[in-house]
C-alpha cells in the first residue's frame, strides 16, 4: 500500500513540474526581447527587479501579472545568472 501511495506522489510531483517548467523558459526569453540584464539591471537588487517586472504601468510588463511571485523569482534568477 505504501508503495502505491509513494508512486502516486512521485507521479504527481513530476506532472506538476512538467506543467510549470515551460512557462519559465518562454517567459525568460520574452524578457530578453527588450532587456540586456547586465546593462538594464546593473546595481539593482532582485527585489527591485521584481517590483519593476510586476509594474502594470509598464505596457510590456502587463502580462507578468499572470505569473506568480515564485515564477517571476525563478525567471529573474535565471536571467541574472546569464
């Protein structure tokens, strides 16, 4: 019985991560359409970048409102590594 429950939990975790991962990859690429992180975000903290990314007054950032804070954090972290 425990093996069945364990297998179900693993399957669920893999299903959720597979469903979320494509959102991260595509949105990071969209950021790069306008931004060069090394130049645009120089001297900014991750919190400042996050606040700007969530600013609905910036027309190109309006779609970011659909993303969770966690998704934006992953995108920003990924872009800061490049």
